[in-house]
C-alpha cells in the first residue's frame, strides 16, 4: 500500500514542497513497516503484562502533606483578596 502524499497533504491542509513530500512518504512507510512487524510478532507463549512494574503496581506512598507556602506569602500577587482567599471575577450568571 503506497501513500498518496499529495492527497494526504490536501486533506490535512498542508502545503508541501517535493522534498517535504518525499520525507513524509519515507517516514510514513517506516511507520507502516514498524506497525506491520508489531502486528506479525509471535506472541503465542507470552504472558500479558498488566503493569510495567508489577512488583510495585499495588503499592502507594503514604499521603502526607508536604511543606507549602504561608498563606500571606501565597496571596502577595493576587489581584484581590478577601479574608485570606483569592477573589476572582464571577464567571457564572444566575
């Protein structure tokens, strides 16, 4: 299966010169070759891999809050604040 690069470029609204068209065709053919190799790979006796780090898959770190900014310091660059919070313009109408 050959690619009609000019048609693909037209569908994609791309303007390609001859060199760019040849390069795109070369890269698409390389991708197609790789995909064909993957589709034809012998996976008969290969167990499925459900997680790349199966030994670590179920382990989660403890959820401990870290050090953060002091409230007053965090609000220094806010355009408007009220009672220790940032006040933003209303975006939803009643």
